[in-house]
C-alpha cells in the first residue's frame, strides 16, 4: 500500500490532511513533532510544513533523506515563506511546493504525482539493474565465446606452425624460440601487457606464410633462382593475408608482413625504413638473427652467443634499429640461455607425449 508521512506542528491541519489522504486510499503516518518524524522510515512520500519548531521543513527533509533517499519530498508553505522554500526546490531538496491554504485538487493531484514519480524512479532503477545484469551475462557469454575462438584458433595455428616446422626441418622449434626471445627483448624496452602479447604472437607466426610456398622452393637444397626468390619473398604477404582477418591477431599480422624489412630500407616486401617498421618487426629481426646464429643447422653447428652479439652490433644502424640493438646487449646472457632451455623442455615434453612420428626412409 502507498504510505505517506505527514508532518505539521498544527494538529488541526495535521488531522485535516490525514482525513483527506486516507480518503484517497493512502496509508498515512502523522507527526506534529518534526524531531520524532525525523526517525521515520519505510514511506514513499513525505509531506511537511515549512515553519515548525526545532526543525523547519527543509531541515526535516534533509534528515529524512539520509534513511529514505528515494522518498519523494513535498512541502507546505505560507506565502511569506515561499521564496525561502522555493530555493529548496531549486536545489533539488524538494520535489514540489504546496501553498497554504491549499486547494483540495492541488493537494490530491500533487500527492498522486509524487507517488507516480516514486514508482517511475523505482521502475527505472529496477530496469537499470536488470539491464546491467543482462549486459553482464552477455559480456560473460561474449568473453567465453571469444576465449573459445581464441583457444581453437590458437590451437589451429599451433598445428600449422608445427606442420611448417616439421616441413622445413631447418627451423624446427625456431618459431617458439624467437617468440620468447622477442617477448624478452620487448620487456627490456618497457613494453607491457597486450603489447608484449602482440610482439610474441607476431614472432611466433612470422613464417606462417611459408605454408603457401611450394615445397620445391621451400625445401630446395641449393641456391634459389631469381624467380624462386621472388616467390619466397611473398611469404610475409601470404602470412599477413591469413591472419589479418582475425581481430585478435590483426596487430600481430602487421609484424608478420614486415618481419623481413630492414632499418636501412633494403628489406622486403615494402622496403620500409626506420620507425616506419612496427616495433614488433624491428624486435623480431634482431632475435631472428640471434636464433639463426646460435641454432644447429644440417650444414653447421650452432655458434656461441658472442658471435650473434658481435653480428647484431656490427649491423646496428643498417639491418637493425640501433636503440633495440643496444637494448639487446643489456639483456644478460643467462636470459637467452634460459629461454633456449625452456623451449628444449617443451620439445622434450612433446616428444615424450607423441613419440617420434617421423616416417621411416623409403
């Protein structure tokens, strides 16, 4: 039932107001002492006189507002006090003023509108809560769907990378090493959070476009002809096209596209130079050289880290970003060794899990 608190120090006015509002179907709680009235709770509308002893109407409404913040506040005021009371309306402390003496139509209409306002506010708050809850549910659903898409797509890409690694035996586990090397160098220059993930993803997927290169070229034991080199040099673009349509890999796909560019502009496919090359591709070119020099190849054993460091310093300013080359030199040797050991453990775990799946020679 709609409940209204009525406060007036004049008991005759209080009784008249109570009779009128009872006849309108409201539950009416009355007080002629504003101090006692200030303790009331559990009503939707309050109607109070302005001039009262101990607490005037504005002071009473302010006290009631603390425990009944949603209650709609109406105030009765004589003409002499109207200006003072109207300031309370302007400050938002009072919903509406009623003059003394009031008309029955104004009184009942104002109280009815006050209850309607209360219900509208309550309904709006309820709808806001419900919308927020639904949005939270949808957000959770979307996040779960996104997580599944990322998980499944990542699994597919991992499979493609493994296929590429096993197809090109010179680069087995190369992609995983350079991805972790790239992340470590990115940390050294202060990248954090999502930016680190992008660098790692781009390095991991850098050669994915080689899936589109013919075996006769990719696996050719001798030097490539100019025409064969032209096809080989398309692998960054092949990789970019594969990845760019995946929203969560869009930034990483740019690293894939630019990973063969050089600081001096002599790389491919776009001959970009300097900071026109994204930071992830500039990082990659350094750690790719690190891995190429320190890893075993069928035609030679991996060489010491110092050889790679010397080469990176020598090519600083031509092939490599000088600032990144300096940052590379700041990373302790033990960090590169730790990452290589980490990937070797991954490789050993995979071999233990799946065994040697290579086919016997014909």
